[in-house]
C-alpha cells in the first residue's frame, strides 16, 4: 500500500512493508547505529539503489569509435617478461 500525503514543500509517499522479526531487528540496529530513523535509513538506501550512475546510453557507445587511429597498442610477448627470482 502506498499512501500520499503533503509534507513541507512537496508530496511524499508512505510505503508499508512486511518484514520478518529478524530483519526488522537488524534494520533497527543499523538505523540506530547511523543515528537515523528506520524510515530515513531505508529511504537513503532506496535512493542510492535507484541513482543512475552512468549517463543514459553510455553502454550503447561501447565499441562505437570509428577512428582508424584508435587501436589497441601491441602487447609484448610473454617470453619478453623478466624471470622471477626463486624463493
């Protein structure tokens, strides 16, 4: 159930969750440790999960560079590596 109500400056949603006793005890402990309310703790985590870390279309650009000068440099041969000292 989501209930909307007016709060200073805007519309806020109220969300009801069904959580088992073990989970709610842990949740309350985490909120207490961070000196916030359960609601504030959950809201902060939801906001963080929903943040878009990459610009829209970022991953669709992968491999799209068409410039001929944009090439991977030659990789040295494994045989050119230095030998490690024996321990």
